[in-house]
C-alpha cells in the first residue's frame, strides 16, 4: 500500500461476499482490486447528482428561485 491509499473496512451481506469471492476466483483479481473498481464505477455514475445538487445550492444562494407561474407550468406538464 502506498501513502496515497486509505484503508476502508466494510461489512458485506453474506450473499454479496459470496459473489465477490466468485469473482475473485474467476478473474484472479484481489478483493481489494474488485472493490475499488466497483466503487470507482459507482462514484463516476453518481457524480452528476453531486454536481446537480451543488448547482441548485449555488442558485439558491444567489436567490434564483422559480416563480409560482413556472412551478405551476411544470406541475401542469408533469404532475398528476
């Protein structure tokens, strides 16, 4: 382990642990490698949400809110 790495202990459901063990056996990769790859993929997929939330917070900080008419229009289009 290099100094640029951190250790993370995680409790896994038994079924998920078994699936991970199967991947270790089939791929010849370590549990650490497979776990890091899975987390990288998940975080990359979810980055949009972090950016979108931050953009919304920035807009709110600037006082940029939808008007009542804009809210009604969106609700009329998508609401039930």
